[in-house]
C-alpha cells in the first residue's frame, strides 16, 4: 500500500530547501537562493509555506544596514522530511 506523500514537501523547491537545511545548522536566504537556483520571490513564498507548517524557523534581522534572513529546520521539519523519504522509498521499492 502506498502512503500519501506530504504535499508541503512534494514541491520541488520546498523539498530542496528542507534537504539543504537538514544538512546545516542554519542557512541565510542568499545561500539557499544560490544553492536552489530559485528566484527571490518564489523562494520567499516557499519559505513562508515551510514556516507556516512549522518545518523551519525564519529569523529576520539587520546586519549593519542590510536585512538578513536566516532559516533553520525544526524538529517537526526533520520528522516530516524523514517520513517523506521513507514514504518515497516505499514508492520505489526500497525498504
């Protein structure tokens, strides 16, 4: 029986963001944008969706006179990612 894939993580860009954040302590917006190749607008929308789902935290502040946005995966985000990966493995017959 196939398990439902999490619709929040089933988006290519949101999955890329979570995959990136699971491997680092935190990451700033510019780094995530560079690694994913996303536009600023699209990345901003997807980060908001991940934050609303409590999969990441978003800390916005100023460093000098420049705004900075730093994202970090939450425990809920780690759990959701692990479940997503396990469910995906079921689809492709691994595990």
